[in-house]
């Protein structure tokens, strides 16, 4: 699958900041979200098994950031029958993704205007990134799948407890579309330890908190946040035939 490269108007989004991108890469490379990469690999493996051996599986990551999850899947599977593609609105993130060893097509593009032909993709993956349901529906093949990952209710709750007096749980959303049906939904929850001040700073910088809380609160987080809960809700949807 070739991404259809045409120039798209880029909007300034918080995820665009180089500082945030560097922080996310440093944090992810410490392995804290590896269990999620394992779950995504597991889903992709089950799609591979269902396919004809000679067919390429076309996997597209929407809002791929620095390509961490595609890279992990490719390392876990060591499988040549997958065509890896990723798009992100952030040029700096895509440049980092493109520098990985992984053989993949990456493009700077919006998930609201996906540079793919209609009915071209077997599996769309979307981890903590915005998208347009109609666009996903347009590019996914009939009977193709959509792996939608959002923060679960308790995701990084310890951080919120240090920031807010009455922290709220994340609210769950399921993509609403008549063209896809929800096959299953899985909650993944575990606690991970932060590996020191640099790791804590990376986590802080990759979240919107870094841009919104006071210096005092930042220092409290950097001193006290020694572990946190990772909570992901993975919804698998299937497009109608
Ligand atoms: C929270 S980050 C997640 C990145 C990656 N999926 C991960 O989990 O490591 C959200 C990503 O969505 C990207 N993004 C935001 N709006 C976008 C849009 N309209 N089209 C494409 N990417 C977008 C940001 O640049 C950022 O890389």
C-alpha cells in the first residue's frame, strides 16, 4: 500500500511540540507501555492467521507518533507479510518514525483526510489519537478491522491525584458508526514504576499537564510520582462485508 502523498494543510496541535515528542519517545523506550504493544501484536497475529498466506496484511497506524507501536509489532512478529504504514500530523514525529529500522511507509497527514484509497486497509490501529469515523470507514476493506485504543478510567490516576483535589476518572467512548460492529473490548491495567527523575519528567512532558500546571505542582510530581497505573481500553471493531 502506498500512501498517496499530497500536501495537506497542517494545523498546530499540542502533540506537535518537539519537547513532547522527545519526551514520549524516551518514556516509551523505557518499556512502560510494552504490554499494550504485546496486546496489539496479539490482535495483528490473529488477523494474519485469518488471511491467505500469500496476501499482504495492510496495517495503518493513525496518529502513529514516533512509530513506537508499529516498530514493536514488527520486532515481535518478524513477519514479512505485513505492509506497515503510519500517518501523523506532526512532521517531527514522522521524521523520528522514519528513522527506525522498521520498513514502513510514513507520511505527514491528517487522520481527517487519510492518504489511502477506498477499501485498501486490512487493519487500522489508533492509539490515543483523534480520527474521523467516516474516513476510517472509507479506507478499511469490507470485513477489515479497527483497533481503537483509549485511556481506561484509571489511566495515570496517581498523576491526577497529585494535580487535582478531586481527580476524575477518564470517560469511556466507543466510536459510533453503523458500518462497524464492536467485536470485543478489553481493559488492560497494571502498575509500572518510574525509573527516576528523568523518567518522571518524560512522563510529565508527554502529557498536557506539563503545559497547564504550576511550577510547584510540577516539582511535587517530579518528587513524589514513583509509580503509576497504566490503563488502556482496546476496542476491536469489524467493518461489514
Ligand atoms: C497522544 S499522541 C499518541 C501517539 C502514538 N499513537 C502513541 O501512542 O505513541 C497523539 C498523536 O496524534 C497526532 N495527531 C493529533 N491530531 C492529528 C490529526 N488530525 N491527524 C493525524 N495525527 C494527529 C499527534 O501529532 C500525536 O502524535
